[in-house]
């Protein structure tokens, strides 16, 4: 094998792109030790924007960090990125985001995470949807190969953009290695930090409409003592909702207030470092999302040994396998029944904990990096 230089665009490894940033950093970290003789990885970094990750820590004998002060939202990237790729003599360019240079001049790989703007139009303006469709069309046209993070996303690409299946490879994401069952001392510390009750049911994610939080609140109200058609009630449990709160979508909190629910806690954003212990402290994790390109929180919960209830839609069945209890996310009664079933049945929870740990172990960044690097070699070769 001769000298090959792969450029992974890490300008999205900023606080503005937490999910994509995590994808890029974990991929680069796992790919570095797998580089063969003569192979080198270049990470494009935007030093002008703060990042939760220290990309320079990834630099080494075969990994180099190159600065480019140019946002993915800037028109200037259309000539600035190809120019720096030419200077670096890059053999391949990999963009993890659809806002990218569209005349790269190099073999190009694109990662597509989801098609949420098209599938959930209420979450964005018609101008934003038009821009998304146009920009993703250009990105797909500019790319030699496309990585879809799930079979579900691959199907969406074929349905909405007629992307030939031979150009699309499904390479899944994986939980960060920091997600594993945390010891009692760490769990106790995170309980104290957030004043968490014991026991509690956990949701981690945003409040955007496709996350389906109002339905979860409705289901939770069915478990309260004043509702007679469930023999079990959740009065000794608290529903804890953690994640970034978008003020444009206040419906979940308004519904909880209208229903008079006292046993719902809103934590807001939780630092990455606290998430593994937060998952580990939960009795049950519930994720009623209507659509996920991949659905990383369910794997994170499983990796921490928490039984999971999820939706039977989009990518979640392929990610969870037989290790989660899946329900119709539009049916609040079915969601309430599933929560009741697991909270009442300790042996079932223990069985699902074990299955979840096994399922989460099937996904690793090492495997994802190996599959991605294999694609690099095919495209660059």
C-alpha cells in the first residue's frame, strides 16, 4: 500500500453539533490505531468555535490536526476546503454533514444521519426544508459513497432522493466507551448532585416534536392514582426528563401542569460526564420518539444496564433487537401498559438488563471505524 491521506472534516465537532461532533471524535479516535502503513488521517478543525472535545489530543504519528477558520454555514467553504485539500494532497475527503463543499475535486464520502426536516416539517420553516433538500441533494451528488447510520436512514435516502443502493453503505454508530454500569458511589454522587428521587423512570433527549414527549406525559398521567383502569400506579416513582430544552416547544411542560402531575422532574441539559451515572441510577429508560436516524440514547441506556422501552418505528427496532420492549409511540395507553409491566416485574427487568448489555456490546466504535476505513480504501484506491 502506498501513501494515502484521508481528510475527515471535524469542523462540526463543536457545541452546536453535539451528536455529529461525538460521531466525528469517536470515529477518529477509533480509526487512528487501525491506520495501516502509509495511511494518514487529517482532521480539519475550526479553531474559531469552542468545542467540548480537544481534537489536538488525537494528534499523533499518523493523525494530524489542521486548522481552517471557516464554518460549515459559510459560503467561503466552497473554495476554502477544496484549496486546503489540494495543499494537503488529500486522497479522500469525508464530510459528516450535508453542508459541505459541493465541488471537492477529491473522492468524497458523506455521512447521512437522518432526514428529520423532510419527515417532520412542523419543526422547521419551509425555507429551511427547501434548503435542506437542495443542500443534501448537492451533497449526495458530490459524494462517491454515502454512509447511512442505519438501514432506516438508507431506506429514507432511497425513498426521498432515489440514491442508488450500491452507493450507500450502512455503518452504525455506537455508544461512547464511557457508557457502562457505574459503581454505587458514582450513582449516589449524581443522585445528590441533581436531588434525584429513588426510584425513577428516565428520558434523555430534546423536547422537539418528533421526540413525542407529550405522549409520554399523557402515558405517565395514566399511572397516577386518580386513573382507575390501571391497577398499578406510579405514585412512588418520578419521571425524570433530561436534555436540551427548546423554548419553541413548551407543550410537554404545559400538559404536565394541566394534568396536575407532581411526580415529573425537568433536569434540562446534563453534562456528558454525568450521563453514564444518570442512566445507571434509573429503574427504567423510556424513549417514545416517533423517528430516529439511529437512536443513540437507547444504546447508551442499555450499555449502562438499564431496561429500555422504545418505539417500534424507524431505526429503533434494528438498534434494540430483542433487548427492549417496543410499543406504538402514538398509543399512550400502550406506552403506559409497557411502563407498568416493567415496573411491576423485577425479574423481567433483570432479564432485559442482561439482554440490553449484550445488545449494546454488538455496537462498537472499533467496528464502525474498521468498516469506515475499509470504505476509505475502496474509494481512495
